[in-house]
C-alpha cells in the first residue's frame, strides 16, 4: 500500500513523502491516526501543494519548538513511588506519567514525543529527552524518589 505522510513518522519518513507500507500498518495505524492519506492519483496531485505548505509549517513549528525547548530545559519533575528491596520500585515511571506531569505544569506534550527507551524502575535522577521537532530535542530532569513507610522511617 502506498501512502502520503501528513506528519513525520519515526523510522518511516517525513511529511509529504510517498512511502510504501504494509497494508495492515496503513489501514490500522497511519490512516485512522490521520498520519497519512492513501496515495491515489487525486491525492498525488495535491502532494506538491502539501510540500510547499509543509516547508512553511515546519519552519514555524521549529521556532515554536525551540522556544518550548528553552522552557522545558528548566523543568524538573519529581515522582514518588513505593520502593522495595535494593531501591527497586513497585511499578515504574513511564512516558505517560511524565506527559501527565508536564500537562499539570501547563505544557501539552504528546507522550510519544517523550523518548524513554524503558520505564524508569530505579530511584535516581534522569534526563529524559523530549523530541519536540525533527531537529529540536529538549531534556527534562526527572527525579524518582522512594515513598518510605513511616514504620521503616522511625526504626
């Protein structure tokens, strides 16, 4: 199946590219998510117009992303989780948790833009990359603290 990307898709292509993808990937993910449109003859005629508008839109998004990156570099998030032996967390801190915490502070960031390879399962301080634009990546400081029960704290 050939599709025209309406948005940048990681490891697939950039906005305006015509790419060949598996039928299921196109029908079940790209098309319903409005990330792409089918590459029909009528849609291929619109590609050039999309590419020129995409260049303008990308330049505007990059400047907005750079200003947001400057703000995000100063953000520090603190999560408290229950801790077991050897400072291992019960549960974890995921990209969704980080996105919700950022939203609570007034930053609307999609969780898919938070580049967290694995959920955070240890107590500590982490610098989590947030990919705001193809060329702009910011880092958010995330601190994971243990929630110590009062019985253990007094002993």
